[in-house]
């Protein structure tokens, strides 16, 4: 709860401000609000969490964050090789078509994004469909 000054400003206790800062930091590194809520439920509500409290939280999250970092690095490195290869083919793309699984669906641009898939309807010079 907050107290109000004579000018109407809210004043929060230090442990409340620490919790708000914690929520912002946790969501900034990609943790869900459910994860934040679960973690906050382990902290005391009546006092400012100690360094030991924060260290325990950090240890619990470190493995998860390390896994996410490794996955992002792999994605980044895969994108670099994909963009740099210039093959213009998805046959050997490690990201979009690992092990050429799309070939099982048949010929054609099966992995083309829907927004780019258009049926070929030739138009005349006035923009009318050719019949």
C-alpha cells in the first residue's frame, strides 16, 4: 500500500519498489508474468528481500536463461549461414527445411509464406484478367 503526500503523490515502501524493479527486469529478459508471480510468492512480503533472496532466484533462473541464450545464438548463427549462402533453395536449409522434409509434400514452393503465394493470373495492359 502507498501513503500520499500533502500534494497527492504516492509514496511506496522500499520493498514494494524493489518488487516493481524486479518485475521489470525479469520481463525484460523474457520471463513470463506467471514465472515472475511464482518467484515473487517465495519472497517475504513484509520486508525488502536480501541479497541472499535475490541470489537464490538468480540460481534458479540461470539454467533456463543459459538455455535460451544458447538457442538464440544457434538461431543467429543459422540465419547468418542461411542469408550468406545465397542458394535460393530450401532443400538444405537447416532452419526452414531440416532434412529436406518439405520435399515429401511434393514439388513447388511449399515453404513460401502465404502472403507471397499467389495464383498466376496474367493481366492485360489494362489490368484485366486474360481469358
